[in-house]
C-alpha cells in the first residue's frame, strides 16, 4: 500500500514529500553509517518505487560519496541533518527514518553489518530509560 510521508531537516530549510512504499528498513551498524550519524547505527528506509519531491531547500542538500564504496549520504548544508538520498536514474531512495515528520509504520527488517558494530552497543535494553533529560 502506497503511503505519503513528509519530512525535513533539523533547521527546516530542507522539506520533502515521499509518495510510495518502503521495501526495507535497516538498522545499519557499518562504520560509515556510525560515522555519518554519530550514533550506534543508521536507521534507513529503502524504496525502489517512491516518488520523492523536495518541496523546499533543494539547493541546500549536499551529498558525500565515500570513495571506493557504494556509501553515499545527503545532508542539509545549514544544519548538517541527514536527508534522503535519491538516485533518480535508478529510482532508488534511501531515507533516514529520523528525518520523517510523519509516523513510520514499517517494522525494522534487520540489523545489518553487525560484525562492525560499536563495542559499546551491547545490552542497551539494560540501560536506564528516562522520558526526558535526567536531573
């Protein structure tokens, strides 16, 4: 079933709309995703049939391709937030899940590149949880 999603960067310069379906939803633990997010993993949705439209700030989107790899990330030049990477030639869309302003109904497909995950990414279910910044 085709869905409509809207998203934006942290500062609101880049705003976009996606119409389509997501084929997969991966938590990627590769070193490129960890470096690109500054976190334990990237959380990316993939689609091969979605319509991607940048509704504002398209000129602020910059991309970086890691040499000798297929890894590419796009981001807002103003705030650095990750935004979707869209390959129009192959109709291939990678969407950082956190960039969406609408709910994601897709369940994660898999955690990938576990062989290169951060050494501190263990037993996170045991770490205390708080609704906001603890005092």
